[in-house]
C-alpha cells in the first residue's frame, strides 16, 4: 500500500434497494483495512469521467461504485493511465464485474483491492469514446433507447419488461452493412454486437469467446428479419452454439465499421450510445483493472467445442 488515497466514485442513481447498506459496509471495511478514502458522488452524466481524469495522478486506486454505465464513465477518465480501477458491482447490471468475478460483499471486495492482481485490459473504442463490455446495434439498442426515454429514477430488471415486449412486436430489423478489418462480412437485415467481454444480460454469452486482453474484439451479427428468427437466435445463444449457425457471423477483428440504412443509436455498455455509422476499434491494454487473484475457470470463456468440427 502507498500513502496515496483510494478514491470511491459513487453513482447514487445506480441499482436499487440495499445499496446504501452495501456502501456503508464498504466504507467500514476500507477504514478497517487502513485505507485513506476520498469519496465523490456523481450528479450528472459525465461527472465520473471528469473527476476520474482529475484525480488519476494522486490515486492509489479508484473504485467505481455503480453499474456498467458508471464503470464506463470512470474507465473513460482513467484511459491510458496506469491507475488501477476496481469495478464494485452496485448497479442493475454489472457485466464487467461479473466477468471479472468481483464480489459484491464489502469485506470480500476490500480483500480483492488489497490482494488482487492488476491486469492491463483492452477497451473498445466507438466513434471516439471507449467501452468496456459490449456494443449492440438493432434490437437491443432499441430496447435501451426506450428504457432510457422512460427512465425517471432507479431502474431494475423489471424496467426492461415492457420495452422488450413492445420492441419485440414493433421492431423493424434494420439493414446493416458490416466490415471487419476492411473486409465486407455482412449485408442484410439483422442485429449486431461487438464485445470486449463474453457476457450479456440474462446470462447470454453473445460474444462467447471474447477475452478482454487479447487485442481483438468479438463481432457477432445475427441475420434476422422477423420475430421468429430472433427467438431462434436467442435459443441458440442460450445453448452457446450460435457461432456454428449459418445465419450468424462470428469474427474476431481489430476494426469494425457498421452502417445502417437510416441513422440508428446504438447501445454502449447498457446505455444509449452514438448514432450510426459506427467506427469501432480496440485500444489494447489501455486500462488497469483489479481482479481477484484466482478466478474460477468455469466462468472463463472457454468451451470444449470451440474450433472443433461438429
Ligand atoms: Mg478481446
């Protein structure tokens, strides 16, 4: 431990229920472990990025206390520095924290901070800003846009039910043109995902082979023009066999370009992202993340049938 403080960046609008107690316990555990703590509570979008950038020079580590949106903001502020970030799972969805197997229990979280391993990880870049987990174009972006438009405060998984239901029936699958490392890989109706990690909501592993330190992004395009097709894709994705299907593209490029027949906002780390056309690339080893010393191999994206002929 150095004599520099640990900064705790809190998004008070993240998650729901029980987070206040989790936060109080985290403060207690950090004090018990002898950390000098500086807290910052965000008010507006962009606060976490600005603040993380400001304090990067004097921080031993930065803890992001919120969901994936908060991690995204803090990571944008720490991009290119060697200040380690710990993603505390305190939001509705905590894809990065789950992928890294970071515990939510405050005592265990402080143990990870004290004894964890600092890993240089990739970030994805999309139209000039970074993302840590996943970008979606098409169906899921439409759901996120609807949830965001109707959001009045905290959101829970239940907040997604009606937007998913309505999008399912009303969605018009856009025509996408996708190039990967300069090659045309898809043109047609469907939905696309670009992942730095394997996880997505409700446990789906859309970018199932993605690793956050391999200098590549995982691109998945599902060819789809109707609701029944979407259900079939979802089924194959639950079985984690979707890359083997003829109407699914699975590639691991460094650069991806996506155009749509009309401008569409995409989904970035669970929030509303920029409008298409999209220029997506990987920024190799641009952020330091604190991860537990040992992680269970069963949740790593390794599958016995990867690359095996079937
Ligand atoms: Mg990767």
